[in-house]
C-alpha cells in the first residue's frame, strides 16, 4: 500500500550527495488513523518505516523494498493532531545495489523514530 498522499504528503525536500531531508504533513483524516486509534490517532510504527522507504524512492526516482531492518527505535508516539508536520532526515550509501539508509523522524527536539534499514 502506498502511504504517500494517503497518510502523508511531502511539503518540501532537499538533498545532497548522501543526505536528504523531507518535511511531511500527516493527514489526521486518513483511514489509518481512524483504526489506530479512534479519537486518539497515533502513527503506526510500520507506517513510519514504509514512509522512509517511499521517501527514499521519491528521492531516487525508483521503487524500493526492504531487504533488512537493521535497527528500529520508536522513542515517542506521533499524533497528527499534536504534530501535523514532521521532519524526516535520511543518510544513505550504496554498496552492490543495496542502499543502507539511516533515518530520523523528528519535530524540533522531539525524536519519534530512528530507523536503520537496507533497501534493494
């Protein structure tokens, strides 16, 4: 399932050789939040992981899939009501057609997730 334009939209993006930053708006009215949880929406962790995969795909102009999730830490819940926009920072490198991605999802000083994965 594609989450872009359903759960979130990209407000802005910037990139350099091996780093990228995205500002995304979370859609509190998304059907995902109606199930997770009614009247108290929280962004599911799996959706944050998928968002990282999709954002990297937007950056590279290709579709990717997860080969390995190396390390995932969810450090605070994201309510789209309290945090309607968040920043996603990506550090990445390529090795033999595999992309090592390190992502941080945050808003100001609040870090919501740190994700380290390998995409193919």
